[in-house]
C-alpha cells in the first residue's frame, strides 16, 4: 500500500480527544512574527474551546519573542499552581546568521527544563522555518496550524498525567 503524505498536519480525530472541561491551560505567545504567532494562538484557543476547556480556564499572556517563552512558562507555573499545562507559541524564521540555531536550541531545551521542574506539560508549539512562506503554511495555511497541534498535545498530555496520578493514588 502506498501511503500518501499528509498535507494538513493538524488534522486530528476528535473522537479520540479527552474532554478539557476540568482543565486550566495557559497559552504563552511570542509577539515577534505576530502575524504568524497570532494565527497559531487563535488555533490553539479555538481547539481548546472545541474540546471543552472553559473560556475562563484559558490564560493568555504575551512575551516579546520566542526566547522569552521559557521564562513566561516558568513564571506562569510558579505563580499559578492551578494550571494543568502551558502551550508555548512562537516562530523563528531562518536568517543569514546562526542566531536561528541558538534561539531554537535554547527554547527547546528551556521548555523541556520548565516542564521537568514543574512536573506539568509544557508544549513546544514553535515554528522553526526556512522562510515566511513555510511559516504561513503552518500557521493556518495549507499545512495546518501548529497552534492547533499544541492544544491537542496539551489536552492529551494533561489527560495522561491525570490518569497516571489516579493510578498511583489507587495503588497507595
């Protein structure tokens, strides 16, 4: 059987999604490349609502750029113990210098560290593209919306964490 390459990478099976009606989720969005990140934030927000997260349980904050996503997520989790997850939305477009490599590496490692520190899902919804055309295609264009994917991932990871906590509690 020949497998066809998916064009919309954000398609998901809504019947396989956990209900987010009891979840509190934050979206931290980088202001840099705001045309892209704004569309991704909206995709995440809409997906959370579509899957039962109450509007009042969605916390939205902005940070200057993708590098600051790590600090934004850390501050949120340190100051709001009721958060179940943080979705970090950014866009870094390749330029002519190595700045791209340093920023992407720092953000990915930093967000991993924040998740481990707080024992909560911290979702990497950061586009790392070669050009603006690719960024547009992945922020609501022909290849889907990376923000939507971040929301789906957050909901699934919160459900997993709650399931594992319940199993651990039942064993105690």
